[in-house]
C-alpha cells in the first residue's frame, strides 16, 4: 500500500470537494473532508471496479448512503477515471444539467450505483444488492468457476443509522447472513442540529451485534487499519459487517471541523484558505483551483491498468464458463436482457367470481414460470397478498437459490431491498403488502420511480371492501397518493381477466415501477364486447359495454367498481357506456384521439371509484364523481359499503340526475 499516494488522494478529494462546494455556494463538505481517507483506500485499494466499464456485472458495488456527501463520490469517480465525471462536471457541481448533481443520481454517471440522499435508503438498498449477488451466484457459479463473486460496500453516517429503514434492512441482512455486505459507519457524532448527544446516544455497536452482524471499529485516519478491518469483514462470510470508523466531521478545516457548521455549508473563502494551508494544498487564497495532486493522478493512472486487467481476467473466466455451460449462459443472457418472456396467462370464464388477488396469484405463477429471474415476496402477508409461487424455494441463509423472499414485517425495507435487487441487475423483483400500508414503503417507491426501476408492487386489499378489519386497513387516499408519484404506473384491474393482463403489462414495463392494485373481495368476470380490449387496456382504458342507443352517460370506473358500474348501468334507464380505466395516468398520457375514442367528448361523464376523489376532477363535474371521501368502517364489506352509501343504487341515482 502506497500510503503517500493515498494521502495525496485524500488531499485531492478534500481539495475538489471544498472548491466545488464553494463554487456552487452549496453542498455538504463535512462528510467528504471527514471521510476522505476512507475514500482513498476504498477506491484505490479495496473496490474491484473498472472505470472503463462501469457496468461490469461482477464489479463490487459501492453505495454512498450518506448521499449529501455527493462530492465524496464525484471526486473519487473523477480521480479513478470515470469518463462522465469530468473536471467540468465537478466545476458545475449542483448546476442544472451537471452529472454532478446535488445528490448522487442513478444513471447520471458511471459509478453511481443508486440515487441517494434520503438517509437510510442507501444502506437498505445495498442489502438488496447483496441479496442479488448471492442469488446470482447460486444460479450461475459452478464448482469450477465462480463468475459471480463481489462485495457490496456502503458508507453510512449517523443519519442513516438513525433512520428506521436501515434498522429494518440491517435486521434482515443479519438474519440472512449476508457476509459480503460491508458497511462503513462514519461515526463523527455530528448531524445538522449539532452533537449526536442531542438525540442519538444508543449503542449502535451493540445494536448491530444483536442484529447478528460482525462489528468492527477503528480510526478513519489509518489507511492500513481500514484495509485490515475490511479484510476481517471479508473473512467473516456468514455475517454482514459494520466497521465503525471514528472520525472528525470537516477534518482539515481548522476552525470549523468537528462542528455542525461544516455539515452542509461551504467553508467560505477565508476558512478554505486556512484549510488548504493546514492540509498543504497549494493555491492562491481567494481563488479556487480545483487542485489535484500529481501523485494522486499517477497513482490512479497505474490503477486503471490493474483494474482493466482484473476485469479482462474475469471476462476470460466468464467466456470459459460460457463455453462449458451453454444452457446457463442462455439463462444469464435472458436474466440480463431486461426483457420479460411472454407467459401463457391463465384464462377465466365470464361469470366466474374470484378476487383479483387470487387471479393475480395465477397470473404471477404463469409469469414466474416463464421468467425464472422474477423474485420477491411479501412483508409477512404471503397468503393474504396471494403471492406464493408454487414450487418456489424460500431464499434464506442456507438456500440462496430460493426465489421467494420472506421480508418480514418491514414494508419500507422490503421496497428498498427490491430497489437494490433491481439495481444490481439480473433480477426482476416484486414485493407486496396491503395497499393501506403502502404508506410504510412510499419513500422507496418514490426512489423506484426516480431511478426508473421496474419493481412490481403487489398491493392487495385495495379499498373499503376489505371489510371487517375496518378503517385502519381500508385504503381510501392511497390510490390518489400512489398516482401522484411521477413515473409510478398504478394498474387497478377490474376482474380476473384484466388482472392476468395487468401482470403481463407489469412485466412489459422496463422504465419504472408498477403498482398492481388488487382486491380482497370477489369480482365477477364480465363479458368484454370489444375483441381488442387487451390492446386497449394497454392504453389505460377501454369500453366494456356500449349502449344500443346514443350515449347519454360515459361511466368511468376502476377495479372492482366496474362490477358496480355495470350493475348501476342496468338499474338506470339511461344509455350508459361503461369504461374500465385500469390506469388513469396511462390513459391521460394518450393522444386526444385515443382518449376521445373511449370517452366521447361532449358526453356527460360519471366517475366511480371506492376511494377519495382527488385527481378525478378532470374527468367529471363534482356532482358526477362518486367516491368515498372519508375513512371507511368496520363491518362485513357489503354492509360497510352500504353504510357509506356506496351502492349501485346510489350510483344509478347519480346517473339518472
Ligand atoms: C430521510 C432524510 N431525512 C432528512 C434528511 C436531511 N439531512 C441531510 S444530511 C442530515 C444529517 C445527517 O447527519 P450525518 O449522517 O451524521 O451526516 P454528517 O453530518 O455527519 O455529514 C439530514 C438530517 C435527509 N437527507 N434524508
Ligand atoms: Mg454525522
């Protein structure tokens, strides 16, 4: 280990961070200055990566869970030689269009493994990446050749450890014995408000021990110790490791280090000059020079050759493996194609009464059969969510080949882990819970959407028709809340046939998450007059039933309320055209011609959904929107609906008006 070179790398990281943050007049120098030594040894000596091929499948993953320290990542990506992270990008840190955005954004530059910034989620998703590594290894490694063999590293701060989601995920990681997950904890005992004494005095080491992790500790400022602790972490193959590194926030800024002031504000030109002086960074006080030490450049230049050779060695191994294992190679290609294989979907008979969650289970099984890389599970609601896959082994510490994941009652971690599985590559994850508890996972769903990850969220018990469990379990505002997130596709199929198609639609999506909103109660499979209904479903809505005469009312319904709409149309004396709108967002994104072909312009429209009206205002006049704008009620579901006035008769009265 060339300690002198690493010192110069750490110095360069500090220099770039101080200058970029000063230039932007915005950013978080504290963690970058405080953890620069870890950055140097991590990127220089520990990580197996290749900047010339950032997506190399067997690279080590590094997740900067403390995403506010984005300049930590950017400066190291730049020094390592990631092509997108140019000096210009660093000089335009936090400016519109720069790949060096405020917080790391997935896809902006090679080497950014995920979008971080919402504290805790980086660590939680890293658990998913580590899960995916073991799953992939179990499926593709052979006794002769280990083509999947990499580590997942995380840098986490006090904030990440305070967030509940990291606890949920770490608990599961301990249970699952993810030995190749290594978390560095930048323990500087400072957050925005000041000392952690204000609110965080628990013994994190003991907590992680209790989770079943290996807990190690040392100094942030000893390269050899960090390398030694990392080797110890790797040697422990049955437990994840957390390495607690005692550090000083803002190290190097003589007056501001070890204070909350340096957490999230530029140093100011005066302190910057003093810091440079203390650190030995050349340059005129009063000007920013984005200094990079020549020794750091030379060091990484040599590394780039080593890294490339290491990847080429892997590639040779991979090619040999591919020749010896042609079937596995075919499967590998399918896993990495990013395209789902079309499944033979289950069929249902008109008149059949079946809950869409149950129909969903049949579709899931068909889709899972065709796509062995579909993996996932539920937050302890396997039966109620109906997400069991027949014959599927359970993924566990002793069986990495399993595909069903018992996430435990950890909705937020479940979704964050699913993001990690998706980001890792190779797998298509799904996760599930009651729709009402989507609130518990919403921040991770938001990141799925932001990162364009095609995670499938199976959210059952999708309305007050849950019944006896009462208002705590009856979602009313959730459909609106889910639809409000950009790039989330909410599919609420109306019957078993639509549900099977909805699963297919979910699998077809490649650039964002899909929510499958499914019922607990039975719905009746209805006749579809339009032979092209499946194609039209993919535009978000289609006409279920056309009246014989001229259309008086277009009645738009979603999910189980299509049954209600058909009943109300029967009761009414008007000519009602019933529309099933499986996805409002999708339909709203269609051309006017497509929209007009389903919802005739000029016709009176009535909307029906067993949820709050928010978002439906565009589609009907206030008095023509039949929704539930209050919490539900405990009772058998028909009785609960009656008591809420949500009946076919009441809907028919609106139509008649
Ligand atoms: C979920 C979430 N809540 C709040 C914030 C705002 N925030 C950003 S950094 C930070 C403090 C983090 O403290 P620590 O992890 O110790 O980082 P350090 O101050 O040591 O750099 C907070 C509250 C956030 N980014 N994410
Ligand atoms: Mg801190």
